[in-house]
């Protein structure tokens, strides 16, 4: 029999808390694990970070888990793993995730950092416990900070918003969320730009550099915008695939 979501979360939280109390002085002393969350445009943007507190290069691996309830109130776990080499006194973003606020207020987020098989850093967040402390910022603020720090929020190129209406903002949110959840990355910035058209209509353009990859007339319906975001992502992926093929062809000559 499957555990109900609330019971499952409570058990994991208690196990994590007990383990932390027993050995808290041994964790996060050399490599500090930290989960950070901000709220923006109807999303929680979550980053898993690690800081090297030593004077040596450190090779680490991590597990980043997010546990939410599914449609039947059972726990659904999504997990990402990876490896990093962190320089002395360096802080790096290991991974990130975007969640719709209305579906994630009781989510449990875990970050575990290992040196080989040894657990050396960890952090845990239950969103409901810190919901009043989560800062609200505009997407532009996040992107500006990332540019200033020479970082991205999970994407090699940034996804930049330049919209004017709710339909444009919703399209951007669906586009950004899909890229974050599916870990879709591109090598250059993508701009989501919305212009006023005839009458009360608007036109949404997906742009890379000076190239408009796709444009369409916006509609306010959620289902339309969601499907449009998925189709535009496929178009953008095709655009970068074509660039890669062209570059390979030129290199061969």
C-alpha cells in the first residue's frame, strides 16, 4: 500500500532532521550545500548551489531531488545527478528547476553533495515552511544578476522576456518552465518579444540574435499558449541543429 503524500514527506523530513542533528558538525564544513528559491511570474525558481570552503580544488557529485504530490495525492519524485570540480572559495550552481506555484507549495526539496561515496554537504527545504520568506523578484532581475555574475540560471544561453500583455507573460512562463523541467539548453540567448499588432492583437516572436525563428498571433487561452510554447521550443531546437550542421559542414572544408 502506497504511503499518502503527507506521511511520506513527514518520514523523509524526520529522517533527514535526525541525521542532521546527529552529525551536523561534519556536513557543509568543506563543501556547503545550499538550496535557494525565488518567486517570479507564477513560478518558484529553485537553484541547487555548492560552495567550496577549502583552499583546494574539489571533485564532487550531487543528487538534487524534488518530491511533489501527483494527481492521486501520492508522492512523485524527480531527481537529477551530476559531477563538478569546484575551485577554492568558488560557489557554483549545480542544477535548477522551475515549478508552478499552485502545484508546489508542499514540495520537499533535497540536495546531497558527495566526495566519492562520502556525504559531505546537504540541504533540505519544505516549501510550506518558508513560503512567507521566499523573495519575489522579476525575471529581469534574475537575468541581470546572472549576467553580472557571469552565470546563467541553468541555461548556457539566457531566455529573456520582452512582453507587454498577460498572454505574452504566460507564453514566456510556459516556455521557460518547459526548458527548465526538460533541462533544454542552448548556446545563445533567446528573446521572447511581444509587439502590438492590428487592433488589440499582439504578435509574439522568438528571436536568436538577428533571426526571428518563429512568430505568431497571440491568443489568451492557456491551452493555446502551452502548445505554442512547446512548438516554439521544437522550432528553436531545429534552428540550433541547423546552425550546428552548417558549422560542421564549413569546418569540413
